[in-house]
C-alpha cells in the first residue's frame, strides 16, 4: 500500500504548484478529507497544551492548531542542544531564526517564510512584512513592495484531521526529521546530508506562548556518524509590537535592517534600521526611577561550574547602575537556573529564558547572541555561551598586561579570585552584547596615558570608556604609579551608561527623535562618549583599537612593552609555581608574543591614518589625516621596536625548557607579519593620497616612509655591525614582502574590508599596490641601499655572504 505524503519542501526561488494527491504510477488519486480525530490522535498519545496542543505517539508528532493561530507571526528558532564531540564549537550555538506563518489553503496548511519579506517595508507599515492586503486599503507603493517580496513556503502539510473544537491536526514529524534547507542545519554536519534512518523527534512540549520540539538528527560524514539534538522553538511574537527606535550611527547598537519604500518619495529607497533592545516599561511612569514591569532576568545555567557562578552573576548585575541612570531600578537580575526538581520543564534553549551556559569544548571564546523580534528589534531572550578555554586567554591577558603592577598575578595559573574577576569582566562584556550593544573599539583610546597612570582616575573609570571595547587591561600603569590592582580591569563605563540611556530611556513620542539626536550629539563635547566599531572607517582610524588602550599610541605602547618585558623575564618562575612539567610553557610564551604583536599593530594605524568624527551633517569634517609628526614618530618606533627583539624574549629560560627547536621560527613569523603591516596596500595607498588632502599641507611622504623602513631594516649597513640570526632572516624576508608591490595579493585585510561592505574598487585597491607611488618611492630607497652594499659592510665570512645575497636581491628588485 502506498503511504500518504506528509510534507513537501520547495525552493526559495520560485513557488511551485502543489497537490495533495497521492501518485500511484501515473494515476492521481484525490486524498481523503482527513480521518476521524480519534483515529489520528489516539488514546496512547502524550499531550501537552499551551500555545496550541501538541501530541506525541510513538515516533509521530502532531500539532493541533486552532483557527486563531493561522496567519499569526511566529519565530521558528533552532539551536544545538547536545552534540557529538566532533561538532565544531559544541552545543548551544543558534542554527536559524525565521519568521513564519501557518496559512490554510484548502486541505493543506502552508508553513510560509516571511523573513525575507521583512527586508522590504513601506514607511506606513514599518513593522509588517509584505503580504496580501485589500485593494481598497493598499497604496501603489505597498502593492509594488508586496509584488517584489513573495514569502516562500517552507513546507506544505496535509490536514490529517480536525478536532471537535475545529483545530487542524497536522503531522509535523517529517518537518523535524529532515534538514530543512532554510534552517541551514546541514552546516551542523559539515554539509553531509541528514540520514532519516538515524533521525527522530525526541520530545515535544507546549507552553503559553511557544512550542518546543527536540529533534535528534544524524548524518554520515567521512569521519563517521555525527549527531545533534536540535532544539526547535516556535514562539508567538508579541501581539502588540514594541515601538521601534531608529538606529543612529553615533551610538553602537545591533539592529534589524530593511529597505524602506515611501509613497511619493523623490529620493528613492532608504536603508533603515531599528535597534535591538529589551522591552522595559516603568511600573510608575511618573517616577524618575522606577522598577520595571518585567525585569530582564538572566539565568546562570546548570552547566556553569559552582566556583564561577558568583562571578557570572556579578557580571550580569554590573549593568544595574547603567539602567538606573536610564530610569530603571533592578532592571537586570542574575539568578541560578532552577534545578530539575524545581522545574523539570526548564530548558536553556527555551526562547522564554535568557541564559548563560558553560560549553565543554576547547574553544577560546565567549559569545553573546540574542533572539529578537525581526519586525521591531525587540530582544526576546539571550543565550550566552562561555567555552571552557576562555579561562586560558583570561590568564594570558592578565599575566602579560598586569603582572608587573599586580603582585597577585606573578604566578600561573592565576588564583581563583583573579580568574573569577576576569570571568566577571568577560561575562559583563557578553551581557552588554545581548542588551543590544556592539563593540565600541573607539572607547579603547578615550583615556590619556596620564589618566591611565592616575590612581584616582583608574579607580573611577577603569581601563576603557566602554566594557564593549577590546581594550582589555590597564597595561599602561607602571609598577610605581600606585594604581590599585582592582582598578586595572575594564568596567561598565561612561560610554555604556550613555548607550543604555539612549536605547532604553522612556521618552515622550512627540519629542523622542529630537531628544535622541541631542544625546547622540553629546559625543562632540565629550569624546569619551564617541562610538567607533567594526565598520569601514574603523579600519583606517587609529583611534579605533582592539587589544590596546590609551590615546597616545606610541607612548601607550612603549609603556605596555615595558610591562610585558617584566612579565617575560618572570615567565618561567611564574609558570613553575603552578606546573608539574614544562608541557605548556611554549604556549604561554607564544601568548606573550601575541600580546607584543597586538601592541605594535596599534601603532601602525597611525601611519596614513584618518581620524573620524562621527556626527550629523552639521559638523565637518568627518575625516582628517593623522598629523605628519605623529605618523613619522609611529613609523620610526614600529621599525625600531617591531623589527628588533629585546633579549628578554628568548633569554628568559624558555629556550632550554619549552621546546627543542623553532623558537626563532616563531619570532621570525611575527617580524615578517610586522613587515607585511608596514607594506599593507591600503596604508601605502593612503599615504600616496596624502598630497590630495587640503588639510594636510606637510604630509609624511611615501618617499620618506620607504626610506625610514629600508634604513631601519638594514641599520647594520650604516653601523657596519654584524646582524643577529633574527635580523638576517628579517633582511632576507624584506625582499619577499617588497615583491608584493608587483603582485595582486588578496590579503586578509582586503577580505576584512570586503566583509565590512567596502565597494569593489576599494577592495581591489586594498589588495594590491600596483599603480601607487609606493614602488617608485621604494626604488629610491633601494638605490641608496645598493650603493652602501657595494661599498662593503663586513669581512666576516657568514655576514659577508649575507650582505652579498642582499645586494643580489636589491639589484633584482631594481631590475623589475
């Protein structure tokens, strides 16, 4: 007997014609109009009632959907629950989030995807996706948007039966046993197809506003079977959508983005965004500060180790003062998740709960995603992930940056107290993301070196103006400055208060736009409130920094390196205090080299840089070049410090204990990276453009820059001294890097700019220096070097051969 077809999947690209007929050979047989309810939902079914009834009988799952649920906006959210050990990054990561509606069509129900339709909206219906409307009510532009925004079916489900109350019974088993293309579930298995024979629906539960389905999917990969327990949640979106708040680029917030079409507009399509934020309403609207009707609650998940739980709660509630400044008392609360005995239905994947989970996987990261209403940006919940190995990077950061000034950090691993305090900072950062805040890397440079070395200032403000920066710890403060160890870490900062106020403060509707504009403009008067994140201008603005702090780039880096050298000198003794063998010493040493490279990279952004003043049309200029004196100082510092190694990096006991070979190779890789930074195509292009800038009358010329590089790399030629092993390697690597001026080289930098949305012609320019003045300028510098090499440098056989090889490479380059 032929089995009845339960579900069909369709392409995103076209709406095909569907029939509920069963095909027997070449004869189409019309389906029955549903079987009796008692035959479909049997006495053996396990039923859960909530948003609508759900039934499970054996391996079959049924949804019983009442008529009032048809056409309603729902969020279909999927994340990984439990996973096989080979699944990258483990459990917890979101797989998909779609807005869907259930729509009846005859004897079938269509599960239709409206997510793509939300990308185009009209200005009179900004929170609604395009959809069928009455011709009497629809404007021409709304009709045009609707015709260009067809919502595609994800699946078509036959109606299996109708309940006595009129609800439609749907067999959804195939829907949750398959890798629905729109959900992107195949990525969980590295692209391998799901094996239906090893997949099934595990459990199904209904709650007042959502239904959860746990499906167990498996796939066969070249490495063997891979499985994942996927957590599906169908959540009814708010009946009364939150009033959206329109994004302002002067305040860094996550958004939902769309194209807005307006009837009669003479300026075409507008790109518009609503910020993501929780719904916060005052119990007492007349009070300056009131408790919220519904506070934001974050649960510390059951997997968080006991000794870290209090630090996680502290990281959550560190945001309370910022909300209080915005008018809400006790707006954000940290709670332990209920035990299975207290609430057997509690699930960290549930869209009703904001949760922080600990993931047992060797990943050095933490992640703060949100689940949001795609119509308005309202945050429904947050599922923060903290991977176990984040503690490794916490130890490395604090030891490398602060052990010189904090005696408590002069032993590895750090104490539970210090590690917990670092975890608190990391959690607070991720919670900030889930409150809607993007990274603000401009906040890293908001404080001067003088302020960062001031004990009172550091106590009040911490190390950066925003905990959403990647500025990390206060490595500028020196051992004798008197800055208290408790003041060396970031805290929820002055910018964070500003962003929370802008996003969450209740405002009168008739004055909201004006007040928000005034608040966003405050950054012109107080640069500590300025925003600069991960966008195109941030790539060339030296005031936007990651892994670095301090307004004065060279001085801040000089002080950071001074502290890092102390940490390097003490690395082996510090490591020995907590280790039984030397197995991890090489990794700790490499972490210190990484910190050094990050410090030096921050200086490079000064060279050819453009500083942004992010403002509205009333303020000019938006961009101005870094003064030539600063660029010149930065280049000379980078050539001197970045291409020379203090002996403390290798004569500190690491060489005889860490690894029997390759220490020099690791150091060579870093100095080669510094060369690549100096020759970055975008940097060279910016310097070539400098003479076009009317505000920069005396630029740091590309000719002078190239001369400074060549003189610094080959400084032993002038001093007639013998270079070290590392310096000889550097001088040979120089020609390999310099040859890139003749090639199209799609660097990681150009790919980064492309991801940021740079136009194609800019990405092409960033990937190659062909056609710039850089080659001409380098030719002038190398002609000078050639003359010096011809004159001779040394009679030492090894070094004489080395200089002869450099002369050959110089002439080969000049001959191109």
